[in-house]
C-alpha cells in the first residue's frame, strides 16, 4: 500500500486528518503551509514524499541563503 | 572579520596572473588570451586586443623582436617557442575589419603638444587623441615616421599610421621645429619624443624612467631619445599617454595600476605535467601562415596558468571558483545580515573534505581547506551555521567522549609510558581491532588505553568550543597517566594531535608493528595498492610502517599515482553534498584496479560499500575476523560499548554497565533494503527505537486502522525523525520506512 492510499488517523484523538495551516521554522526563517493535521490536537503529518521532496529542496535553499 | 583575514589564505595564489611571456612583452600584451582567440580563428577579437595593447599592430607584427619567445614555456618541453610575430601577422592579415573605432566620449578642453612625429610621439598622440584631448604634433621634417622612414617597408608602415589615425583628430604641424619649450607655454602638457640624439631641452638628467616626467612639471620625455628600442618607444608612448591623462586630471604624475607589473619575470614556471610536445608549425608559403596554420600555431600555446588545485579537486571543479574568489566570498558571507542578504558560499564551505590535497600540490602551498574551515568556524561562532549538516557526527562525538570513553593505565598501574589511542571509529568498526591491538601492546609495553575522540567532528564542523573542551579532557587524561607517548591507529587523530596537542609525543601503531619481527601479517592478496588516508600525508613513518607490513606479508604493493587523497569521508561533507561525496568516493574507488590495503576504517567503509576489496592492515597484522561485514550505525555504538566493557573488565576487573534506556529492550525488524536506506540517510535504529517507544507510551502517533500501521515522529534538537512501523508482537516492531527533515514544525518548539 502506498503512502497516499493510507487513511491515517491521529493515534491520540482518533480523528481523521484535515489540511491545516502549520508554521515551520528553519535557520531563522518562518513560513506557513497547509499540511494534514489532527483537527483536535494539531499533531502534524509529514509524509516521506513531502519530507524528501519539497521540504528537502526548501531546506537546501535556506541553507544556501 | 576583516577582508585581509580571508584573503591572507590565498595571497600567494597566482592563478590568473599574466604568463611569463607577458611579463617580458614591452606592451604587456595578454599573449595567453590572444593565442586562445587566434587558435579559434577569432581574428576580430584577437586583433582588437592587439590594437589596444600596441596601437600599431601591423608595425609590431613586422618589427617586434619578440622577447616573449625567450620566456615561452613551450621551450621547457623541448619545443620551439610560439611564433608570436607570425601569428600576429596572420591576425592582421585575416581580420576582416581593421577600421579603428571612434569612441563616443565628450571632447576635452586640455591641449597637449607632442614634439616629434616618430613612432614614440605618434603612439602617445594617437592614444591621447582617442581620449578626445586636443593634440598637436610638431615635427621638424616634412612627414611622420622618424627612423621608420629609412625602413624598406616604410610605405606599408605609412599606410598603417594613416589607418590608425583615420578615426581621430590630430593637428599635425610638419616642418615645425621646436627649439625652446617656451614656444609651447600655452599647452597643458608636453610629450617630447624627438628620437635618438634629438632635442631634450636639457631635461634628460631629470628624466624619471617610470613616470616619463622631468624637472619641468608638465613636460614628459620618451622614445629613442631616452635610449629606448623601437618597440619600447611605442610602449612608452602608450604608457606616457596614460600618465599624462592622469596628470591632467590630478596635477600629479603617477603610475596607473593596470599598466605596470613591476618586474620583468614572474619567476613562476609551471611543470606542465601531461603536456605533449608539438613542433613549430612551418608556413607553407613565403608570405606567411595560412589561416589554418596560424590557428594551429596559436593552439600550441600552453595557456600557462596555474590551475593545479582546480584541476585536481572535485569540489573546486564543481563550484568553479578561483581560490581568490573563494577568499573574498568567505569574507563577504560574514558581512551579511540575515535574512535580508544571500550567503553565496555555504554549500561550498561545507563541501570541502579539508584534506589538504590542494595545499600539497600548490606551488605556493595555498590551503583552501583551511580557508573554508575558517568559514565554518565563523558561521558556528556567529550562530548562523546549518547545524543539520554536522549534527549526526557531533552526536557521535558526544557519545564517544561520554558514555563510550574510557581512560586507564595498564593493569595494576597508575601511570604508563605509552597509551593506545584507537580513535572513536576503530572499535566501532570492529571491536577486535582495538582489543587485539591492546592485548599486544599491553604485553609488550607499559601501555594504557584512552577510548575517546580526537575531536575531528568538532574540527570539521567548525565548533571551537566543543573542540577546546575535548582537548582539555584529553590533556587531563594524559597528565593523569604520567604524560605517556600516544600510540595512534588513526591518521586523522594523529594529525589533529600534531596540530592541537603538540606537547604530546606521538607514534604510529603501524610503525611499531612493522618493527616487530615476530609479527607476520596475513596475505589477503598477492598484489594490492596501499590507499593512504589524506591525514597521513607527511607522516612518512606511518606510511612506511604500513608498506613494511604489507611487504612482510608478501603482498606486491602498487603505489597510487596520487597519494593521500581523501576517500570522501573527510570534512564530513556527506550530508551537505551527497552527490559530490559520491563522485569523490567513486573516483577513489577507481584509482586502481587492484584491491586496497587501507589503514583508516572510514576509507575501508567507503570502499567496501562500493564493492571494492579493501582490507585494513590490522586485519592482516592480527588476523581479525568478521571484517567483511560492515556494522550498522547502531551496531557501531554497541561495538564501542563492548570494547569499553571488555577493556574495563580486563584492566580493572570491573563490570561496565552502559546507560540503560527504556527503549533499549524494543526489538526492531528491519529488512536489508530499509536498513541500507537508513545507513545512507544516517538514521540509526537507536533513534527509531526511541521514537517508537515515545509514540507507544504517549499515544502520539498516526494509525491506519486498516492494517495497524503506525507512524511516529521524534524531534531531536536539530533533526526530526519519522518512522513507519507495525507491532509484530509485544515490544517487537517491523520498521517499514524511516526518514527525516531538518525544518522545525512550530509545535515542536
């Protein structure tokens, strides 16, 4: 089963994840993005695809700044 | 930081400086780039360059005595020097448009008198007229040319002079002899170029050969009048025009920086390794080179410029910056105020192996590695370093200097004459390397042991504080043991001790082993190449010791063409630049077809992972087992603790109980593919156990109810780790994937 087919629920609140605005920081830079999170406790889900794709690119960009 | 602090590192680099031929050229023509253009048949650009440097390219191509040929480095290969004048002549012949350019600059009001219409006066007058000064040339004869008029080819030279003056306005007054400078009182500057034995108005004694100035403030002298040759006369006229221009602007005669090299020879001849001998191209016609012949002859130019470091180092090749550019960027990066400006050097600063190879091949010992290490240190001290790039190794260093560290005198003693310092990775790689070596040393010498870290991870991260704290710990341990001699198995440890703890006496383990007749090493191969680690450079005793052991084993040793090159591990560049690391590792792996004998466990790991047969010299000396299998990151830590446990039991009879964590009892099932991926990403099973334990005890995880798959994350201070797993049975989990990111989610903070 691929990551996209999975139906992740928050292990604590048993809620299905919904896209929510999440604030990220790295090397003094702050930015926000809509990421699936638990609507109740706010636990944020970062998929492998996102971490090793767009996030990795962004990290490299900010490190080079 | 001051600019000079960075540029001092590259001050002696002479890349980009004029070649030996240009120094001796009266015009200081950049012959290297002229030849490069000519070789490609770019006659227009080559001609433009020649015209700008010499003013009268045709005359120069006929009459120059070519002192450049006496300094042509082609002759070092036994070839004839480049036929400079013939290539110049071809350039003048094959260029399509020789019409001089007229510059769109506003006319100037100053008036300049040039006395003498010989070649010296003409070159000065032409240059000043191009700058739109009001130039009047006084000539006592009825035409221009001076001594050239008696030359058999004057008709051609006359055409050249006409051509070059065709785009400027100059007031020529022939049959106008100047007998006194008072006649020129109305002019703002005067250039006297009246030829050999010409009128000098009594100013020769006060003539300044560099500035062409005289005791008369506004009067300048040049040309054959001052004893110059024909070519020097042209060059002087050009140089004087620039000085006069400066004088008219500032009231002072001064050298302009672009025209003066200060010496006739650079004194820097290159070794031209790999350059092939090429005979002079002989013209097929008495009229000179055909276009193709001229291109071929120009292509014989060796383009003499030192680029040794940039040609040899994969990192420098990739970033395409000269050493001097890097120095300026190291400085410039410290002047930025984040987040408003861009740091241009970060990736490069953290992509250097700091292996010292550039320095070792540089004729001037310029050390780019030290310069980039400085950049890392400054960033760390300023708190603007990308911590994730070195976090893994700094955590490993912290482990090696705390839980896994152990210092002891030999059994029953408080002090010792020697202490074995295996370095943090030797025992991690294979406990037997340390245990068997220490068993041997303990028997033979009064030898204690110090399990610690030399500080390389802190050094490479630019972490001065961690480095200093670690040195202090080592120094204290050394003093406590009665200041013994350190025995090193790792070249990096030994080189860092040499640099930072020079008071401690050092000896290489391999030198000791090689001296012992009773050691007969195993013979894993009939033939092998010794791969010397970068940090063994200059340590002849260590390098020789390994060779002696290999020879004693009966291995025919091949010497690599390039010695002490970094395997890729140095400088911990792997996270900062994975593809560069891979390229370097690949190149070193392919440096010889023969298997390698190594004496650095990091080198061995790099090669083994790439399928290269590589045996550690200790495998040969002590017939250690289990050397084919590389331990995982978690196993390395376990190995380090096992070494400590066994040594402590043997020396002190004590049982070492490693720190116990609640997650230690968890069992992780990891298939080979996932494990390989984890190793590549530097994710340790130890961290995953902790993440799973945290998730299972707190419930903070994601769950897929369809199949019970779980996903948990754990934010360590620098890196956030993620693990997807499923419980197989109580306390046993199958790991499906692991990944990480460096950015922080706000809730983590």
